[in-house]
C-alpha cells in the first residue's frame, strides 16, 4: 500500500512539474509576442489592428466571411455605413 501511495505521489509530482514547465514556456512565448508587437509599434504599425488581423486569420474563411457579412448587416441597421459610399 505504501509503495502505491509513493508511486502515485511521484506520478503526481511529475505531472505538476510538467505543467509548471509548460506554464513557464507559455509565459516566455507571451513575452516574445509582446516584444514583436512593441517592435511593430515602434515602426508605426497599429498594434490593435494587427491583433485583430491575427485573430481573423485564425478563423476559417467561410466563418470569417459570414461574420463580416453579419457585421456589415448590423452596421447598416444602425446607420453606421453610408450607403452611397459603400460598394459591395
């Protein structure tokens, strides 16, 4: 019984240590991403727009087109689009 508890404790410790290592790697990657955005901002790029583009590129093309169409529909309904200048 004591051997079983020790094996289970060792296994748990291994999982915890793996998660901790991955969390550190995730933090390091997030730091690198922040650095890239900071460099882009220094070159004059709009970071907010860049983040939107990154988000859009993750979405399936059909889903993205559907979302853009819905957004356009909602903006029209709210009078946010000038119909004379909008060519679709």
